[in-house]
C-alpha cells in the first residue's frame, strides 16, 4: 500500500486523493479555489488560493487557520 497522496482542485473544490485516484478527504467545497499546495505536509494543512485573490490555510479537519 502506497502512502502517496495528492492535492487536486476539481471544479473549484480541493480534494486529497491517493495514488489510485480514490478520494481520501475533501478540504474545501465552496467551488472558488484556483490553486492548492501543502502548507505543512506533516500536519496535513493546505494553502488554498481562491479566484478572488485571497489565500486561506486550512487544517486537516477543514478549519480555517489563517486568511491571507
């Protein structure tokens, strides 16, 4: 079993998928995300850039840590 996971933006939503393409977790569901990167892969927090130009940092439970 591989532990590799990837972040994807699908229709403006941010999801985490495994190497087989199966959904592991949904981070963001508002539909206006344009880019996503790991903020801290160890803590599983992500940095999401929205289409409005704002950026938000979410923890692995989907809670907002910081808005930039």
